[in-house]
C-alpha cells in the first residue's frame, strides 16, 4: 500500500492531503466503534508511535509530519505509512516468536 499503491489510494480519496488521510483513518475507526469493534492493534500502534518512536506529539501526526516534510502532503502520508509498515512487521515478528 505504501509503495506504488499509495498514490492510487490517495487519488481515490481526492486531493492528496494529510487532512483527508486523517479523516479517512478517523472515519474507519468511527465505523468500527459504531459496530462495536475495538481495534486493539490500532491502539497498540498509537501507543508505539507515541512511546517508542516519539512521533506522535499532542498536535497529531499530520501536523508534525507535514512540517517534517516541508509541506509535502504525499511525503508526509508516506512517512505515516512507513511507520505503520514498521509496526506491522514488528508485531508479526513478535507473533512468530510466541508461536515458535
């Protein structure tokens, strides 16, 4: 998703904009909540991003990453998705160790 498919996803959301990406994620989480689903992995990701990576300031990831990426919305979104991919890989390795 974060490689060549990222641009396609972003284009499907309309203008490539971190605010739209935040709204997309928030909308997805709201839909889960409305259907009684608590996304434990997202909660873990959020905590990891804050505590381990120290990449989740009170202003939110969108404002920080946009600033870090000098206003480049696509690059800021890719930065976020890179952290998502890193977290997913970490969790998969943890699961493999537990099973092994």
